[in-house]
């Protein structure tokens, strides 16, 4: 029987993902105050003190409801907190989840950190939770994020038109996924080779 973890820590020699806690506010606040454009394409912004407060309160509340599992991302190479990511829309009875709300401070971007995080998270989803499908979504305008998702092995499924409200209008969302067979057949190996 698949269960919801209480204190899930995922790590390798490069990165540690540990459960996001209320006390992490002070670690993430510099990103919120100094790099607000990190959330330009995000459905939920953590920009500014108030934004980060609401962002974290929502994430922690959803974890209590067993709908999401947010992580603090710690870069072991830089010996510093780097950002956050999470499992969300967790559907244990259907063996599916989404992986997202991922952001990293600018100095941690394009360093290979994201691939390490995704290898750990996908490994947990498919090998421990025994998920059948992991889904990813992004604003169709967010080319950088879409490129990163394709680069880890995601398959594009389609576009959800006018999917959700964003400041100034509505966004189209691209939907990508990895299914269990793909993970074990090719994605895990290919992603591991890109890292090591």
C-alpha cells in the first residue's frame, strides 16, 4: 500500500531535498526580496515578503491535507539553500502526481542542480511510491522551463487553452508527462548519464 511520507529526505552527492518547514522562511526570503522575477510565469508567486508568506502557508497546509509535498532544495556543492520544488495534486489511489512549483535562485540555474533534483524526485515517485504517471505543467510562454522539462525526458501531451488566471489575463498551459514504463526503459538511464 502506497503511503504518504512523514519526513521524506531525498539526497545524493550534489543536492538534498528535505521537507519545507515554517522556519525556512528566513532562508528563502532573500530570493523573494531580491529576485522577484523568478515567479514571472508561476501560477503562485512567492515574490516579496507577503508573497512568500502566502506561498509557504499554502504549501504547508496542503501537505497536512496530503495533497502536496513541498521541499527545500539545498545545494551541497554551494553549501546553501537554492530554492524549492514539490509533488502536488498527489492522487495515491490513482498512482499519479504532478511535479512542479520548482524554482531556484539565479546563481543555481543552469548548474545541473535541477537534473539532480528531478532524478531524485522521479526516482522516489516511480520506485518508492510506484506511481504510474508524473505530470508537469508550465505557462506556454515559459520556454526555459519547457526546455528543461523536455531535457529530463518529458513527453509533450498538449496545451490547455486559457487554463488559468494570471496577472493581466489568462495563460495557456502546456502539459508534459513521464510514465512508469518510460522511466524504467529510458528516462532514468538517460537522465543519470546527463548528470554523471
